[in-house]
C-alpha cells in the first residue's frame, strides 16, 4: 500500500529518510548509501527525475541495503 501525506497530517517529515537513518544508526555500514540516497532525493525534489525513476533506482539499492542490514 502506498500512502501519500502531502500536507504532513500523518507524519511530519520525510519518512523514507527518517526510516533510513533509523536503520543506519543500528547498522552503521548502511551509511555508505547515504550520499546516493540524498543525491537521488535532491534530484527528485528539484524535478530532475520522476517518481518512477526514483522508485526504480531506489528498489535496486534497497535490495543491497537489506542484504547489508541482515548480513551481520
């Protein structure tokens, strides 16, 4: 299920970034994905890429992050 909260009535903040930082605090090796995460988010916020491209690239790296998260 996808939920979009454009007016911050459900969650105040960027939930994807907050969840990433939550996970990275518990598994510090996930911080290696931080530059790419912010780079892609900035491109999306500036309108340089569409949500579909963000999701496609995000899915690729999410799989790698999950392997790293579960790897210890």
